[in-house]
C-alpha cells in the first residue's frame, strides 16, 4: 500500500496546485482538497474527513498546506493521522492577524462585537464569531513539521513564526526576500529544493 500526499491550498488557491508537487513525491498519490467552507470549524471538519478517507486507502499521509490552509489543517484534529507536514507561509497566530487587520481597518473590538461582521477596504471581512472561535480554540499541533517562511511575509512576523516553530518543535527555513505568496521562479525553485532536501533526510531529525 503506497503513501499519499494531501495538498491544502491557501486563500485564492485551488486543488490544481497539487500538480506542482507530484514530481517531488514519486511513488506517492498526490491529491488536493477542494474545500468549500472558509472558517476553521467548518473547513477543519472537511480536512478531517478527507484525511480519514485517505487513511482507509493509504498507509501514510504527508500534508502540504499553504497559508491559511495550514491554519485550517491545525484546526482539523489530524495531528496523529499524518506522518509529517510541510507548511508554506503558514498562518500560525490567527488572533494576532485579525487584530492587525482590525488596526488596518480602524475597527475596535466593541464595534466588531456590535456589528458581527465588518467589511474592510482591503477586501477582508472581519467577523466577531471568527475571532471568538480563534480565542476559544488555541492551536495545538503535534505532527512533525517543516515550515518555509519568506522574510518579506506581510501577514506573519519572523518573531511570530519563530515562536511557533520553537513551541511546536518544527523546523523553520527562512528564504531571504521571499514573499508570503511563493510564486516567482526563484521562490518556487527554493521551495522545491527545500522539500527535496528534507525528503532526503531521515525523519529522525525531528
């Protein structure tokens, strides 16, 4: 029974992105999840169901998750169901990110609580229910994890990602000049070499 790679895309992404990873995992079944919800409690349920189904067909599962896809995955309760994870520009502190977006939009907590949902000029909806959920469900993640982070990431600070990596015993790699969205030829080459390097290493490094 061969192993599988499950790819969870970020906001604005799609399952077709999983094709990029197929050559990096020869001998694996590489699949992407086309999730249809966009909250940690709903999308986490979708991801958990997808991993549960894969476990019925494959012996081992490697997770690759991008941006908010990593955050959703960490809310899915799949830690013990996967072999390891590759997180690309993961959102690891959603409460802090929401707080930053509130500052950018000049929205107070009292206003958000009163209105429930507030649309911002930069295209994001602020939700009191979302913020309340994040606060009452702190992320707990135990799966062996490699993190790729760009030094120019505008959503997560180096301090935040470093703190998460240390607390969760994850291996952090920083690409100098890398963006939150890894998409240029240089960035994708760096990403590919990052995966190849760690796939050639023993899991005993965790």
